[in-house]
C-alpha cells in the first residue's frame, strides 16, 4: 500500500506554497474536502496489472467506468498518491450536483493550488467570490476566463501534471459539463486527466481522446476481484470450498467482499449486522441519482429468478424491459450471465436479497401479487417446479394446489 502522505511534492518550492496558499483560504463557501485526496483504503490489495493500466501519466486520459462499489475512487486515489510520491503535481476534485460553471472553475483552480501550482493569481479570494456570485451568461464568461488562466498556469508549469476527477456522473448542469469540456479541449500536453464515473454525463467530450489513441478505459470487469485477489483480500487461508463460495456469492464485486468481510457473514451472529450494512450502502450509494420509477422497477424485477425480458413484460404488464435493464447504468456490472440468452441474466445476489426484503417490507401485497403472476406464467410454460416455488412465496395453498393438479404427480 502506498503512503498516505498527501503533502505538496518536494519538487515544488516552499516559497511557491507560501505564496499561493492564502489565495483561497478566506473564501467561506469553498469545501476543502472536495479537493482533498481520499484516505487510503484499509486492507488495500495490490493488483499490479490493474495498477499498471492506471498510470495516469502514460496517456492524456484515463477513464474508470463502473457502477458503485467497484473501487473506482480507491484505485484513482491510490494511483494519485503514487504519483505524488514520485514528485508529480496531482490535483484532485470530487464533483457533485451543486457544481455550476462558475464554482466548478474555481474548484479546478483550487485543486491545482492544493497540488502546488499557483493558479488564483493576485485577485485571490476576491476573484473567487466574483465567480461564485456570477449567474447566467456572466457565469459562463467568467468560468471561461478562469479556465484560460488555469491553462496558462499549466503551460507555465511545463512538467507533467495530473487532474483526477471523481464522481463525474453527479454533474447535472450542462454549463458545468461545458466548463469541463473547455478544459479538456484547451489542456496543454503536459496535463494528464483521470476520470471516474458510473455513467458518462451527457455532452462530456472525451471521445476525441479515444479517436486519437490517447485514452484508456478501465471497466467493471477489470475492477472485479479474481479468486487470487479475494484470497489475499481476506488475508487468511480460506479453504478451497469456502473460497469458491465467497467468489460465487460476491461475483468479485469489491463492495460485496468488503461487506462480507467486515460484517463477518461466516459467523451467524453477524448476519443481521451485514444486512443493515448492505441496506445502508444500497440506499445511500447505489440508489443515489436513480429515478423513483427505476428503483421501483428494479425492486419488482429482483423477484424474478432471472431477468427474462419476455417474462417480466408479461407479469408486470410493461414493454421493453430488456432495453430498460440494459440502459440502467446503476446495474451495469451487477448482472451475471450463466448460459445463453437473455433469460440467463441474473442480478447480483446481494442486490436480489436486498430488493426481495425491501419489496416485502414496503409493499407486501405487491410482493405476493408479483410472485403469483410469476407462478402462473411459469406454469403455462411447463416450468412447474419453479412455478411452485413462486406460488409458495405468494402465500396460501390455493395456487400451490392449482399448479400441482395441473402438472400431475408423474410430471412433477
């Protein structure tokens, strides 16, 4: 694990730090945590091949694209700390929904101030205040001016430097996205950018880097833990059967492994604590930004054994559920495929179990109604054993008897 030291690199003089630091300290609306590298993750597992893919100075743009819980922030922060130890100026910025063009431009400048580059200039805090108070077209104009100043500062620096942008999917303002585009378009060759997001914000111009061969994208499949990674993560000699079980249940999803290890799922007394941890993470992190109707759809779809679009459409009375599932970035990387065809798609067990509990707790009548619909639809398809299981979930003996009689003892 790399050191947690996040001080300004030794290649930047103390005089530079002293001259630039006061420029933003007295601006009350600036949030220091947005430009501070996150703390190292406890129990970090070194994965040399993956980390080699994420050396940010090897290319103009490195993209980490995966759903929540795949360790994008942890990996990006780890790579940034490594570069800082090597003397590279590294700026960090975590984005959120409140970032508009003016405030975003100021935070970009502040991020490089933290990295040791003087970007605020003589105007300092007064200039930052002016950007924050600007609105409408004036905000766009002043944001553009700030980006120009930042680009010139980067050009004067000359040496390789890095900008790491985390949680980029949270940017909602088209004008703020355009501010990022302005920096990417005008960025000098010595600037290397690392971006982490769940879904690419509409309008973000990064395709140009890929077309020019200056971009690499790391996906959920590469971030997923292998069996060897899982064994090292648990830090003890897991028996082969137990390791296989953990690998199957987690599907290599880092957050599932962390929850399982921290809550001690192997010990029965901690099962409830694990459930609370899972629920808290899903509700505050995985669901963040998802529309209410999409959340309700996922809670319904999780009751199906597999994400069979035809079956889901029939039972829920909807259309194009397959396309809807495919377009939901929150589920990307959290659907496994065993066998062939869309009917083989299954939600991650952690998500399925949570949704099953939540649907029953929130709307028990709907829980039973959907299971009845699934049971009847499966019975019509001749899948009697599966139908009986869902009939049991629906409660009551009438449907169980109906399916059993229709099937016949020999067939059953």
